C-alpha cells in the first residue's frame, strides 16, 4: 500500500504548500449574471513545475506497474496475441487504438509497460488539461488519485485512455467552445473503448450555437462512430453485459461518488463561479449521475451502468475541489475534501473486493 499512499501524500503536500501561496480567500464573482464568465478555464493558477513533476511520476507509476490491476491477465493475453497479427488485422480489431499499441509494442520488442505507459500518459495528460485552470488544481489532482488514477488508470487500461481523451475534449470545449474539436477527441477515445460515445449527448446545447447545429453535428458524429466502431459489436456488447446480467461489486458506491458532487452542484451551482458553458456542462454531468443511479436500480447488469458511469469521474475533481472558499471556509473545506480523498483510498485498499490485485504494488524491475 505504501506506493499508493506516497503518491497521495505528494499531492496532499502540494495542496498544503499551495494554500500558503494563495490569497487569503477566493470568492466567486458577486454579480454572476453581469460577470458571465465567472472563473473561466483560462483564469486559474495553472500547474507549477512541482505539479508537473508529480504528474510525470504518476504516469510512470501507472505505466511501469507489473501484475497490478484486476484485468492484468486479460491485457497480457491481448498483448501476446498481437504478436501474431498483421497491421491490417490489428486495425480491424475491436478497440483498434489499443490493439495498435499492442502490435507496435511487439514490433519494437518491448513489453506491456510500453502500452501501459502510453495509455497512462494519455490519462494523465487529459486530467492535467482539465484541472490546470481550476482555482485549486492541486486539490483536483489529489481527488483524482484514489479512484481515477489508482483504480481506473491502473486497472481499466483501455477505458482509462478513453477517459483521458474525453477530459482533453472537455478541456478543449471549455476553452474554445468548439464542438468539432470535442468530437475529434471523442473519436480518438472511441478507438480505445467504444463506450465513450455515450458522452456525446452530454455536451449538447452548451455554447452559443443554434440547437439545430448541435443536433446535426452530434447526430452525424454519433452515426459515423457507430458505423465505424460499434455496428459490428452491438450484439456482443448486449449479450456480454445485459444478457449475461454481469454484476459489479461496489457499483452503487462508485456511482454515488459522482452523484454526491452532482447533487452539490445542482443545489449550489451559482456559488461556484463557473462560466456559462461550464455551468451547463456540469449540469449535464450531474443529471446523468442521477440517471445512472436510477439505471443501476432497474438495469439487469450493474456492470454496464458502472462502466459507463466511469466517464462521470471528471465532475468529482472539478466540483469537489471548488468547495473550499465557496461553500466552506477555505481551510476547513480543504481539510474535509482531503479527508474525503484519503477515506476513499483507504476504503478501496482495505475493503475493496478486488483490491488484492493492486497489492502489493510492483514494477517491471521486480518482475
């Protein structure tokens, strides 16, 4: 457990040090309607050199792990199998982006660490892009460590890469209000895990475009991605997730982790100082979190809902990190949010059903 706690402690110390360097208290604009931008995605403090070093260390920890994660044997089999395929055969496989990395690793004589390192870099890149202009990026990164990094990035390699591209798309959308650019990132994400296409409707009607334009763009993108990537896999996906009635242990807890910031946002959204487009985006995420909770209660497969709900993780690192200085006094709020992050990590490592696949943490140097 020590390496995971070391990673958490690094970013916790960053939170403490950043508090000393900041102004006594940050408050959102008093007249939100007049100051439509709120704290925009270009007004935050950015990432310090120390934070970047921490992100590099985070990437190496994800990429150089060995026999860590519940699906390690499955990914290992996929890597070995890629060595017997041609490039054409590889690109026709399910999740061709991930399959291509496996094929490339085999061609250059590397091991799985190369694939994991690239996917880990994508995940961390997306996370950094999303939080770098938040008012407290260190706290956002700390919130990401227990679940987004330790559990998802070190366990669900393909979906973690898709999540990384999704966060890159969200960061681009918030900065430029460019829906085509967001669709581009979703297209890359779908090459690693097709399920990410469910995120397309979540960004509808955010900007100043006419609604018909958003509908046309998203419908065209959705149809194109479906035809290219999903059409031949729908039957298998329905059979594997819905028909088999797969159940994910702890799905309700994981979804509630996104439901909590979603409810907080819906109640206090005007106090967080989000820009107009940010407020609409996190409103959509919050509503989907509520819908996921309902779906979990009625769906025959909690695994299907659980996997889709992983794409809601960005709301945790954005909304919860804004509680200090808005809903709570900065010092108390920071302490409570950090304590929540520590509790999530402790609970997962100590009581998680499959946490034994993460313990002990090993690297390729130990193999």
